[in-house]
C-alpha cells in the first residue's frame, strides 16, 4: 500500500514524478490551445512530448503533434492572439487545475492513494514548471500592451518586443509574471482549504444532528 514517496527511494520517486507530469501534460496543452481558439487566436503548433505519449495522441487528437522534447517538458503550444485578454487567458487557463491538484495531494495522504498523488503532483507541478513558458509570457504580454500606446504616440516604427528596450521590458514582464504565479498559487491553496473546512464543518454538523 502507498504510504510515502520517500519510502520508494530516489529512482522510484523520480519515476513517479515523471509519470505525474505525463499524466497532466495533455490536458494542460489542450487547455492552452482551446482557450486560444475560443478567444479568436490561431494555434500554429500543439506539441506533446513523445516521452509522454505524444505519438499516440497525435493519432487520436487532430492538430496534435508528438515530438521528443528535452528537457522533459510536457509539451508546448505555439499560438498567436491579438487580444491582451486572450493572451493572458491562453497562458493561464491550465492553472485552474492547480486547486484540483492540491486537493488530490491532500486526499492521497488520507486515502493512501498512489493514483491521487500522481494526478495531484502533475497538476501542481505544472504551476512551477510554467514559470518560463506561461507566467513569463503572460507578464510580457501585459508589459508590451502597456507600452504600445507610448510607441504609437511617438510614431515609433519598431514594436516594443523588437526595440532596444526589449530586455528591460522582458525583465519587468518576468517580475510581473512571478507575482501573478504567486497570487494564483495562494488563491488555489485558499480555495482548497476553504472547501475542505466547509466539508469538515458540514460533516460535524451532520454528526451532531444524528
């Protein structure tokens, strides 16, 4: 019976981590692509790592391509979206899975369930794994959209992302993205804790009534 990940040893624990990311990579990338499509964007590529079954999903889901990606990221979506809200939504939508992941991890400890632990770690791990690809991207989108009116007013031909200040904009975007990640994770933990407290309180009230 599943007790604790540390009891599995180094290789066992890492194998489970590998499996957990593979478990959530498909819904994660499809949520990116789906939100981009719903907000009027165009998906240039939807790639799932072959190590996580990308070659199989390529045959099952239209538009998905399987490739060997090293390091072992779950995959990526190359997209275009001309709306700021569309960009932010596309980058951040998969992280609605984080509360579910946290809940699964907590329940896995109570139920001694390996399956719940794998599902939970994959969903929560993506939150941190998205620092470069997703949260930084969302932060950059906000920064570039914010400075674009200044460029237009000055009649500058280059876009913010192609200017000599692009490195500064990129650093500011990274900082903003990290703030968004931090508050998103805190909100996820708060939501899960509230749900668990509510369920516990309801159970106590039910027992009192009986």
